[in-house]
C-alpha cells in the first residue's frame, strides 16, 4: 500500500513541476511605431469643397441605371480577382493561426516497443514504453508573441486589401459600362457621317454628269468617305474590346453580349464627402498601409528579442513494462522535466543584419503609408477640383453642337433654295457631328470623374467575401 501511495505521488510531480515553470512565462509588449509624422497636417475640410453626411456605400445606384446596378453586383460576386484576394485573405488568417500556435506547448503521444535477444540459452527481452511528451518555448522576451501579433496584423491588412479591391472592381465595372455606351453612341455618329458622305457622293455624281463640277472632285470626296469608314472601324474596334473587357470583369466568357443600354445616364448631384480625417480612417488602402507599419514594428520587436536567451522546457510522463501487455497491467510509471537556456554568443553578424533588415522594412512601411495617405487625399481633391472644369467643357461642347446643328438647318435650306453649294451643307454636318462626338466624350468624362470621386471616398461596400474567424 505504501508503494501505491509513492507511485501516485510520483505521478503528481511532473504536473506540479510544469505548473511552476509555466508561471515564469511573460510577454514583452510590442514597440509602438509612430506614424503621425508621415501624415501632413490635415485641413478641417477638403479644399475642393466638403459636403456633410455619410459617404455612400452602394454609390453606383445614384446613377439611376438598373442595368449598371445589376452589373456591379455581378462583378462583386463573380470577379476572379476578388476570389483570388479572398483566397489570399484565407491564407493570411491560416498563417496567423499557425503563428499563434507557437505560443502554446506542444504535446505528443509516443509508443515505443522493442525486442532484443542473444544467441544461446539466454532468453530475449521485450520492452515497451507509452509516454506523453511536452515541449514548450517560454516566451520570456515576447519574441513569439510579437511574431504572432505581426501575423494577425498581416491578416487584417489582407482583409483591407480585399475591401480595396472590391471598391476598385466596382469602379472599373461602372467606368467600362459607361465606355461601352459611349462607344455605341460614337458608332451611331460615325454611321451618320458615312451616310452624309454617301449622299454627297450621289449629289456630286449628278452634278458631274451635268458638267457642273470637275471629274476629280468626286474622287476627293470618295477619299474623305473612306477615311470616315476607317474612323467607324476604329469605333467598332473600341466597342468590341470594351464589351469583352466588361465580360471579364463580371467573371463571364468574353462573348461581347448582354449590354443593351445605348444612352449615358445623367450625372447625379455631388455626394457627401465627409472630412479628410474621416477619409483616412475609412480608406481600406490607408488602413492596409497603417497595418503594414504595425506589422513591421512587431517584426522589429521579434528581431530584437532574438539577441536574448531562449528558454525551452521539455517534459515527459508515462509508463514502461516488459512488453505491450504489461503496460496496462503492472508497468512502472516515470516522468521527467528538463529545461534548456540558449543564449546566442556568436552568429557572424546574422542577428544584427536581420534586425537592420526589419528596421529597414519598418522605415519603408512608414514611407509607403505616408505616400498612400497623400495619394488618397490627392484623389479626392483632384476629383472635386476638376468637377466644374469638366462640366464647363461639356456645356461648351453641347452649345457648340447645338449651334452647329442650327447651321446645318440653315445650310440645308439655302442649298434647297439653290443659293448655297452642297459641300457647305456637308461641312456644316461634319462640324455638327464632331461637336456631338466631343459632347459625348465630355459627358462620359463627367461620369468617369464621378466614379473616381466615389472610389476615392471609399464608402464601405457590402461584403460577400469570407467572414472573419
């Protein structure tokens, strides 16, 4: 009975010893890296004009185009680049879990069995051992914790990158959609130009037969008509490329089908912009850059901790007997606890070089953060500042087109009255069509700039990606 009590006491010793050693663990807090110096002083509002209110999330619905709404929703759900970014996020989260697991002990069950013998009358010997091994590196100086926090921060940065990509895909879908519509309208205008040339060629043929114009005059007009035909082919090529590009954004086969709209939507009123400070807190690319600085700081902490001693604890407990059957009958219990303290003495400059590398990565991350902030502010301020300029250009082209079309009406009436040559009518028509083409391009420029403003403001989009762990 005394032996049983001693054996029970012996089995409690490893747990007590390990519990006492676990209490020695401590985590050093990660150094905080200031990034405020990378950001210029922010004004109270945008120089281009701040509009109060909450920044729109589903901003594309403000254009009042149901087909655009459906296309953007499809792109956000099916775009392969978004799927790839979501997969990268899943990888980053898995790496973060791996790094976090290093902070905990590892346990492994072990079963050893052996049989030995010698020649002659001596008998062989069987030996079996069943044990649980424990190994743990005590994070005395916070190195493992810093690595784990750095990995978690990288996962958060990947999440921000996914959000930024979703916003970019939504914007690219809208811009490409507007470009497809403009290309269609430009094709219609180019077709009208060709029809005008065909009528002119017919008129000149009649006048040539009547001896009113020289023979080479018809050849000159035919040359101009063929140049216009080349212009139409260019417009059709542009449309063909754009409509297939839109298919790919949607994650579809690039068949160039399914777009029915042929008129650009009207420009909605300016959206709410918020304030510059709110922009920096909202933009996912700025958030990703800030997290990159934080992650780099954690890696500097981990590199510093590599200069300090590492404490590794190993423990084992189990039983041994003369054969597998004896393990569960009358086997002898055993336990062991050991510790190893490792202090780097000479590494050939490797640790110093790694610390220098990590500090350089942190400095680069700080500079990249500052550049990202400036680019975010630049995009908003530029989109706001050029809005009246693009509007003025569109208005001027529209007035020019209206005046040119009035000139066409007058020239046509004068030609029908026999007091003006038909080539004057043609020239008026060409001028009117060119002005209308420029008006279309300016209208699309207004829409593109509005999309750029929404992209720069970075309203939160509905998230169809993987949910956080």
